[in-house]
């Protein structure tokens, strides 16, 4: 799955994996054109299928990509933006072979700190949410912390973890497994990831399911750091602001969103067709494929997705 990130300068960052190579490209014109993809790093046994692919975030000094291998270990790769050079950073997990599901999220806070979270098997071989931070652009990572452990022994085993950060606010969205239900939950830190509030369930409904749906949704933040979430329950995509009723959007799967100056922008797939829905407007089909990702900058947004093994990018006007 391709991953996108828009930084404060308006630069769009794109990453994806192919075989053992992690590729990176950038756009400075709102997604109208991207640089030729370059190899940011080589990771033997790279995991890049479904939503397990490399993740990207950037501050003014560094672009950081995180990726996981089949053994369940997470690694970082760093671009020094002024120098234009890539180098391998440090390992994220401080216990070996614990991220075997391969689902991870990455974001950067207002002070330039990178925040990562993932599904982690440490200790009891049950999945939980673990995280770490880097203050030097991914070269080193702090001691890991378990951010959430389900009282029913495990969180949902095969759903993407989503991370968003702004200022000192950090949010981690994941699918939980409680009392037989697989509902989305949200963690929030108001102090740059030092402490987290108890996990909050998203939406009023529930999904009783004996298997993992492999669909984790996305959290994004408005300019004033208010969280917006999108996720799937059964066959329906829902948009939800924490603490409020969820709003049914459409039938589909593999949903994502980004915050824009005009409100939330959503994307998802329905039977092989990719749809994008701006706030207060009807959804429009943008192409065939799967696994969309979104980023917005200025007056436009970009949707990237996978189509028969290739990465496709479309620019979407927001006005």
C-alpha cells in the first residue's frame, strides 16, 4: 500500500515497498508531479502487502520512513533534507520479533518528534499496542512502552494502527477486541506521548465478530488538533468525531481520510472502485484499484492507491 504525508511546507511525501526495496518520491506542486522514486533503503524480507507497507512522516529537517520485516522487526530510514542523503536509522522495537503482524503507524508532532505505534506480541504473545518516539529524526528510538493492553488478552490481530500528531497532541487509533466485539478505539496523549488517557471506544454501535476484518481505518487532526476518524463496521464505512454518534458514509472497505481547510476528505474502495468524498459533497469515483491513501496541502489533495501492482496517484481540487 502506498503511504502519503503532507508536511508544513506543503511538500507531499510518498513511499511504497516493492520486493525488498523501500521507495520514496516527493511533490512540491500539490501532487501534479512527483520526483522519480528513489530507493530510501533495502530491507530483506520487507513486508509491504495490504496495509502493512512502509509509513512516512516529515519535519523541517528530516523525512522518516518506517518499515517492518517478516520476522517482526521495525526499522527506520532517514532523509536529511538539506543534504539530500538517505541513511538507515535505528530499530524501533527493543524486543526482537514482536511486530509479526506488520501493522504500524507513524506521525510527527509540533516539536519535530516522531511517534510510532504498532501491534506488539511482547511478553505474552498476544497483540497489544506498543509505541516509541524519536527526537533525532529516526536515528535512535526511546524505550518502548505498551500504550494499551486489552483486558480480554488481545487487541484485533490484523488491523492497521493509525497515528496522528499535532503540537503536543498524539492520537493512536486501533481496532480492539472486547467481549467478542471488534470496535475501533482511540488513545490520546496531550503531553507529547509521555502519558495517554484511557482508550475511548468510537461510535455507539458494535461489531460482534469471531474473525479479524483486516481493516483499521484512519485518524486525522484538524488545524486545531481535533480528531476525525473513519472506519468500517460490518460492510459500512463510518465517519466519527470522538464522543459523537457515528455517521454512515457508504458501503465499502479500506477507508481513509485527511483533514482539509474545507473539512474532512474521505476515500474508500467498493468492489474494486475507489471513491473520494469531500465534506458536504457527493462521493466521486476516481479509478479502479485498492488500498487508497490521502494527503492534503493548500487547495488540493492527493489520493494514492494500488492498481494491479502499480502505484497510481490522482490530484483532487478542494475548491
